[in-house]
C-alpha cells in the first residue's frame, strides 16, 4: 500500500478513481500541459483523466511500478490542486503538475522533496533521473534547488512542440549528503 505523505503545507494522498473529476478540472489547462510529453492528448479529452487513471496510473500503482499522489493543501484537504508521481522508468523517475493558480508558491518544491525522500529512503532506489522540457524554467529550478545536476540534453517531443529535453540526476548518496548537511 502506498502511504499518504505530509509536508509543512501539503497532504500527498494516493490517487484513486474518486479523483477523476478533480484531475480533469485542474489538468486540462495549457499552462499545465504544454511542457509535458506529447503522449498527453491536446486538447485534453473530456474523459482524459478517467482514461489515464483507469488505464495507466492505477494499474501501474497496483503492480508497484508507479506511485501517484494527489497534492492537497492542509488548509483545504478536499481540494486536489495537482499530482506528483514516481515511476520505475529509465531516465524518468519523477513527474508532476500543479494547477495554474497554485504555481509559483513553492508548493511543488515541497511535494518533490517529500516524494524524493520516499524514493531514496523507503524504496531504496540508488538513482533518480528526471526529464523536463528545457524551456520549463520553474521545473528546472525545482531540480536545481534539490541538488540535482543536468547530465544530458537531447531532443524531446512535448505537447507544445519539439524542445531540448534535459535529464537531471541525483544519486542516493548525494541525497543523503544533502539531507545530513541540512540537519
């Protein structure tokens, strides 16, 4: 069973089928999807969230290959504001999105720190690699603040088109060193 995670301001609750309507409402915005993989259909279909949960996220969670959490403010726990996930995929171990009105407040930095800790401390993975569209400066800053380093750039296909795709990396040892330095 995937646990609920808590941070200073957030509740990260495992995704369920009950989250379909909230995901559909928050996800289907250009500001959210433009730098995501072109596997995301755009315009986002009316049943896009249901299809994703039923066909991708929930089966992968049941197999222990993905870990998906809804992001909620402690001050409004009934409101889903985004999603963050971990994945056992080559060069793609963490992904996230946040509704436009909650961007730029440090919430994703907080959520990312919590799931990165889960990746290294609970799942005991030796390495985390995170891809992102190079023009996505907000996502880049999250990786930089976390102590990740850019290891390579290649071409990637995103909802908004073809861009350089940066791969960021951190080892478990690097994460442990940064964690002990902060204590």
